[in-house]
C-alpha cells in the first residue's frame, strides 16, 4: 500500500491545494493531508478550523485522511507509514525553498521521497496568503476558494474588523 503525505499550513485550503489532493489521490492508495499545528506564520484559522475545512473539501475523496501534526514532517510521515511527501510547485520562485526542504528531509529520512506536482495552470498564481489579503480588503475571493471556505474567510475578517471597532 502506497501512502503519501501532503503537508502544509492550509490557512486556509485553496482550490490549488484541492487540485493537488485530487490528483495525488489518483496516484496513491492513501493520501494523508498533514496540517501543521503550530505554524510560525500565526495562522488566521485555528488548527481545528483548518482540519475541518480540509475534511469538508475532501469529503468526496474516500482515500484521503486529514490529520494535524507538530514537530518534524518526517516523523509524522514515518508514524503514518507514508513513503512519499507531496508538494505542489507553482513557479520557479517556489523551487529554492522546496528543494531545500526536500533535500533536508531526505538527509534526515533517506527512506522518504518528495514528489512534486506542478500546480494546475488555473491556480499557478494562487496562495493562501494572497487570498487572505484580497479578502482583508473586501475583494472577491470566489475564484480562489471553495464557496464554503470563502464564506469562512469573509466571516473571519468581518469578525476581526467588528472586534477591532468594538474595542475602540
Ligand atoms: O504550506 P507551507 O507553510 O508551505 O508548508 C510548510 C511545511 C508544513 C511543509 C513545513 O514547514 C514543514 O514540514 N514543517 C514541519 C517541520 C519540519 O519538518 N521542517 C523541515 C525540516 S527543517
């Protein structure tokens, strides 16, 4: 049985991530989406929210499981019997960081390989952080996120703005 890990911050999951998950699920027997619990990026959504959003968008893909993790990715992969780490590559700007991550992981866990899937051209420009920035300024994010996820992002920012005004 070939199990792959697709790790990330997923703050929040975008249509680009969903595309990578769908394609990975066709290649592997099982795909575990690993949500990094304590991202240094101080996430907009809690671990639970990010996991639940991923469970929602992958609800129709039977061989996908969503889990959160802390610590080293390779330990999480080993614990779950995964042989492969999947990462999406959008553009050459991703490459340097991704190569370093893959090489680092391979040195500390030689039995694990990283497989890069090129992002669907439709989503090549897309990132969670840019989608959040558009939402923060009230822009239309419907092309970037599943409608339910887009609603959650809008609600989050609405809540933040109201919360801020409430404190004044
Ligand atoms: O979606 P992201 O933020 O680009 O994902 C980055 C992620 C989660 C893959 C990476 O930060 C990670 O693997 N973090 C766990 C700690 C770790 O194993 N780091 C790599 C060795 S230094």
